[in-house]
C-alpha cells in the first residue's frame, strides 16, 4: 500500500484493444450524436471526419510517447518528461477533471436506458459504485468484463444498422438535407462534441504499467482500437441520419431505439436498450480504471494528495484513487446534466491532447514512429476544436483549470516554506 508500489503487467494486445473499444463505443454511439446534430445538422458527418482525423493525429502522439514511457499516467507523465512539471500537471489535471465528468455522463446514460422512470439518479450512482468494486478486484477482471460488454454492443449496433438501412425510410431522413446548413462554426462545434467519443484510446496509454511488452503492445492497441471505432461510428452515424434526419436526431434522447421503432421492429427495442446500457457500462468501467491510474501517477509526484497513490497489496490496483473517484462521480451524477457534461469533458480532453502533441513533437529520432507534421496538425486541431465548443463548456473548463493551477501554486508555496524552516 506504499506510494511506490508497482502495478502488475497482465494485459496483452487483445485486452488492451478491447479496453479502448469499450471506452470509446459507449461514449460515442449513445451520447454524442444528438448534441452534434443540434450543432451542425447533417453536417455532423463532416464533423465526425474532422474529429476522427484529430483523434488519429493525437493517437499517433500517444502511441509514440507510450512506447518510450510505458508507465501509468499517460500524458501527465509525458508532459513532465518532455516539457516540464507544469505542462505535465496541466495535462493530468485536465484529464482527471474531464474524465470525471465523463464518468458521470456514462453513468447517466446507462441509467437513462436501464432504470425505471424516476430512478435514474439512484441507479446511476449504484452503477458507479458497482464498477468501482470490479476495478478494485484487479485489472484482469476489468478486461474480462470489457470483453463481454464490447461483444454485446457490437452485435446490437450491427442489428440497428441492418434494420435501419433495410427499412423503407432508409433515405427519408436526409431528403433535402444540407451538409453545410450549420456553417463552419456549427460543423467545428459538432467535431468538438464528437471528439468526446474518440477519447477512449487514451485509456490504453494510462494503463501502460499493466500492459505486457508495452513498447510493442501500446502503439498497436491504440491505433487498432481507433481504426475499428472509426468504422463503427461512420456506419451508425449514417444510419441514424438517413432514418431519423438531422432535426429529429438533434432532439432524440434514444436515437438508436427510434431507428428500430421506425423500422417496424419494435420487438428489437429492448435489445437495443440492453446494448446501450452495456455500452455505457463498458465506457464507465474503463474510465474509472484510466482516471484512477492518472490520479495515482499525479499523487506519486505530489501533484495530488499522497494518499491517492496507495496500491492494494493483493490486487495491485490504485484502490485509494478509485474509491475517491467513485465518491466524486456519485456526487456529480446527482447534480449535472448529460449534455453539459459532454462539452465540459471535451474541453479537458482536448487540452490533454494538445500537451500530448507538443510533447511528442519534442521526441528524438530514435523514439519517433510518426512524422512531426501529424503532431503539429493534432495540436492545431485541438486548439481549433476547443475554441468552437459551446461557450458554457469553455467558461466552466477555464474555471476548473484555474482551480487546479491555484491548488498547485499553494502546494508549492507551502512546500517552499517548509524547506526554509
């Protein structure tokens, strides 16, 4: 239970890819398309392509850095090693607060599909506590449960695509739709919101201390998981747009269920609800694991309370960090709105990847796997998408970053005074 205790390397490439898939699919398919359609209409397809390209650039940076620094913490560690303590802290803080909001969003998504009316908030809190308990028992159990969840979700998504594209309404939704009706700002805002759906591959890098042969496994897993998710997102986005249309999609609380109902296959609606609930659970499961490990790395360096660096002596997981995370997410579930959480999360994650791209740009030739132009494009893309997020998300994100900066300044000042006495 000491702060310097190491985690156990138990994950291979297949399990690492599945953890990335579980992180991304749950967030993207069932939570991001409606707000993206509200911002850009049918132009969300262009936004999806932009978000996917920025995510690819970021993925190459994360893969290259993770191969050189195969330890828990992701860009928090990379920023410290390549750029200095402050950039590393900003990356870690942005990741922790953004992904804590994502945890709450996924818990609420699960409850929206699985809970009886009026019981959504209590069920969401129960889901957070249950999955924190799963992670507490060890990372191999996390990977095993993720395998089941990803399999269920992919089957359900395949069913939705087949039913949607074979119904007689398979082109009605896009009749007369203009891909550019939302204008450049709307399309870029949809890309920023959809980026929320691609951020799961970072979970693989943050678990670098638990992956076997990390220099080989992590780059393969990150790029492989992202490529698979891009294909799935494109198919599902096209299906919901051609069946529902951008206006109906923008206001839908459960667009995939509506696709099935319009296809006169109402009997499949409960199956889709099960798949949605499973997807949200998969995302939440991996999010808890990733945030806990970044908090562990920050606590090891004193950027968060040292108590959070505790590693369980039997299960070799950061159990203090995960217990604290479960408590904070439970409070957020009771107080926040799902759509607002998506924008706030995107703000934090885009800042995180901005630092990742800058850090990767500084790597030497011996550690370089991809051209520097990809990191330059990734950094520019992150800045552009942050600037076009909803104003409330930007203001909230700036305030929370300021709180983190203030916390670290106070801690450093107190440490300096202690050294002087």
